[in-house]
C-alpha cells in the first residue's frame, strides 16, 4: 500500500475510466459527481468503491481540496481477494459503502419525489384545463406528448423499499462485530449494493430526463404547450362570455398558477419565459379590449365577408354534386360534432362519430376535387375545404373562417419548386405530372395495376389505359395515401377528425401557416450544414468522351405537400417515386403546423437519409459486413452494451434514449441526426464519440462548418481523415479531366458538377 497525494481539483477517476485501484482517504475530501448531482467523500471513505463491480467507473471523482490517500491495487471482478488481503481496511469499506448508499439513495428519493410531485401537478393542471373548457362550453385541445409521457414511468425500475432496506441493513451490519467478517457475505453485500448504486444513478438520470420533458409540456419554444392552451382558452372564453364571467376568472387564475409553477421549476431563468409572459399579457390585454368593445360579427368582419362564408357546408356539398342522401348525412354528422363540447373525448359515441365523419369527409373530398379540377373558377369556400379541411364557419370560428377565406385566395405555395398545397398536389397527379404514391403496403399505382392484370382482372391494354386515367390516379391517391397521411400529420391518432375546428387552434393561423418561403429557408439551412442531405448516387456514361461508367451524385430536392389540417407531425412518405432513385422524396407537413417547422423538416431529412440508405442497400441494410450508414448505426445501437468505446454513462443514455424511441433504430437515428444539425455542427457536443464518428462518416458537415470546427480537437482528426479521402477522389477526377482535355474534347458538365460536390 502506497501513499499518494492529489492537488485540489485534480481528477482521480474520470467517468468511463478503467478501475484498477481504490483509494482510502486519509486527509482531505473527494467530490463524486454523476448526472444530476454530487456528494463528498471524506476521511475514511473509499474512492472507487461504488464502481467496484464494473470494469469502468460510472461516477467521476475529483479532489475537492488537497487530498492524501492510501492506494489499494484492485483487479476487476476480484472483490473477495481484495477484502481478504486487506482485512484491516474492511471497517472502512463497510462504513464508506453505507455512506455512499445513503448519499445516492437520498438523492434518488428526492429526485423521485420531485418527479412525482411535478407529474401530479401536470396531470391535475391538464384535467383542470378540460374542466374549464366544459364550464365555458369550448372543446378542449389536446396536449401533444402527454400520452407518450404517460407510458414512461421510471418509478417502476427501482422498488420503493430500496432506501429503507439499506438504512436498516446499515444499522445491522455496522452494529455487529466486524473483527472477523464472513468474506462471502461482504462480497455479496458489496456486489449487490454496487449494482443498486449504479441503478439509482441510471434511473435518477432517466427521471431527470422525464422531468425535462414535463417542463417542455408546461412551456416550450414551439408554444404547443399547456401554457399556450390555457392562454388560447382564456382568449376564446373572453370573446364568448366577457371578462366578468366567473368561469373566465377561474381560467385566468389557473394561468397565473401555472406561471408560478413554471417559476418554481426554475424555467423563469430562461429568456423564453419573459418572452412568453409578455405575449400572454398582450393577449390578455387584447382579449379584454375586444370584450369591452364587442360590436357583433357584422361590424367586426364586414357584411360582405360574412355573406361569402355563410352556410359554407351547404355551398361545398352542392358544389361537389354528391348524392343528396349522403350530403344530408354529412350535414347531420357535422352538426352533431359542432354541438359536442368534448370533441376529443374517448367516449364510444364521440369516437364513432369521428370515425363516421372521417369516412364521409374522404368521400366528399374526392367528389369535390373531381369537380374543382375541371373548373376554372372554383369558389373560395370550396378551396378552403380542399386545402384546409374547412367545412363550417361556426365550427372554425368566424374570425378563423374569414382569415382562411383571405388566405385561400392567395396561398403561398410554389408547386413548380416543390411546395404544394394538397389541391395542387392532386392536380399534378391528375395531370400525370406526378404519379400516385405508394400505399401502406409499399404498393404504388403501377404495381397495383400490374397485379390486377396478372390476376386477369384487367387486360394488359387496360393496364396501360388505366395508368393514364386521371380519375383513377387521383382515386388511388385519395384512397391509399390521403387517409393515413391526413391522420398521421395531425398527431392526434386516437382523436383524429379531419374537420377544421377552432378547438384545435392554440396559436394564431399566421404563426402556424406553412409557406413556401419558410420551407425553402429551412431546407437551405439544412443543406448549409449537411451539404449532401438530398444527394443520391447514379451512373453516368459518356462513351464519346471515353467515360464508360462513372458514379456521380446528383441533388434532388424533396416534394413538400401540405396536408389539409392543423397538426404537429411531418411524415416522410416515400424516399423516391416508383423505382427511380433520381426522383424527389415525398414529405407531408400540415398546412397549419403547430410544432417548430424547422425541427420537423430536420426530422424528415433524417428519415429520408435512413430510408434512402435502406433503399440502396436492400436486404443487407443492417449487415455490418456491408458498410453503410444504416448497418453501422444498427450495429452500434444493437450491441452498445459490448462496446468498450462507450462509457457507462453513454450506455445508460443509449438505453434511455431507445426507450423514448420505443426501440426503433430509425427513430433513434433521427433523434441523433437532429442533434447533429442543431448542436454538433455548432461545436456543442451532445453525442457520444461512437455516434459522432458514424454521423461524420456518412453525414459530413459542409466546408463552412468544417472550417469552423477544425480547431476543435473533438472534430479535428475526423475532418482531416475525411478531407484526405476527398482529395483522393478529386485527384482521380482531375486525371480524368486532363485525359479528356488532351483528347480535344469537352469535360461533361456532370463530371464538373461531381468535382464541385466533392469539394463542398
């Protein structure tokens, strides 16, 4: 045993470091840190004891002041030998063990209680919101992410008796005669308690993550949170009942209570808090002014506007030329839905009503489109139906109906550049400029017709004719793609209803509207970081220039189609069109997007990268012998527990992240991809070194990003290796260029473009 001294703040063990010795503190103190907390070890404590069962430490140890220690050599897994060979130190091992158990179990218990209290508050506050909605007869909105939170319960991972168990065990063991302890008992005690210690830290970290998710549900940058729902309800209630109504006063008190809770959680320290609080105060002021000066709808909106949107549903049904009986049935369903306060209820009758409306809506949509596509002057109210899912001015709210009317006459899309309203998208399919999409079984229109011909249900000649039939093309899209896309993009799978309804609005329509400019700006931002995001490889030949076969990368930007709804999710429906890899991907986003559009498009791009790689790799997409983005990432997540390059904390984080992603490798990659774009590209490390290496290999940063990160030692070597490979590729193409020029021929533009791409 040797004495050793550590200076103040010296790192004794870094988290993830191999454990080959332990230290008994003789003088000074050592700070032990872990995700979410820390504690101190003092004279008589053993440094590294909590990690004794593992090859690597999961805690970080650093000297809190000048510290003197006695060193004990230790071979991982040989706890019994350590104790037998150092009997004089057993009392220190036991005392330190129970000290550290007490510290960590106390921290775990506190974290668990804070989480329980916070979750109970969220649940109670959400239920109070629904009750407030009932009192003012306004349909409640849905708190996005709440159901997913309900599925996660970290408390289940560690029994509630654990802290009391070790507290009582400490009294028994430390009160006994330990002059000649049983080595098997000691080994078992240290082994079991060490595992429980690690579990406390791991689950405590998961609880902190869930608490952070609850904070997001209370208030977040995207404003689709409980605070915004209360604020929206208050504004609606004031407009409907006035400021002095008791129910309106209750909503206001709930809002202020929610602000107080947000402050208690420490979120008031964020710039977001002051911004949102100011927006709330302005919204309250405007609502109060409006309530005091209510002059009726006619004065507020103008008689001419009201006349244009009056009886919208009757106008739409008449225009569609749908059968009278079906039209009347839809009017009846919409009226019943409109008069239902709990539109998002789970009761059997409202659930059946939503399902019936969805079926009727989809049929009416097809009928209406087929009339509108041949009409050179489609009524604005009909375009509101086709592009927004609007059917009724009262259901939408008069103010929203007027806003939609003005918007429908000049919707900011650019179909020629790849951003389509849903009507424009269907028209492109109708005109044979785009082919119908794949259904949920990955069967597109051409495959469907081919199967029909193969089974002799149609002839070969009919197969060709049907493929060009505009009505059949649109019908296939609306029956096989639209129902799933429309439901998924809303994010309200269990309470989905396709009708534009005021109760789903928790932000202004201007804030939510997805425009071509917003999309183009975000796409350009993504390309500025992940310059190869939308590139795919193809074969180029030019025999006349001596090029028999050359692989080149070409950029094909995705088609962004705006689903006619208010939603919070995007969906990357297909990565290519048909079988050709040089066709645009199809991504669907709600025309009114409640979540951050930037994050949604980043997620969709990550999904596109994953699915495109799978398309290229085929059945070997997860075969590590065939190196690719998907195979390496799959191998990394599948076998992370055996990966020696990952620290215990990194492994715990992967386990927790996979649970959040419902064990989906694709979702896990998308999560890391968004982090890659948002943080890693700015030099703010969030990923572990294994994930970072995979992302850099297959999703390299643009030259501008690389130049900024070059001084960072975390990225320096990766950048240099990457650029060395790129120089080799350029060198080969430069030789080709010289050869073609010497032959007196022009270098093909495709080869020059490839050189520019490699240099990007």
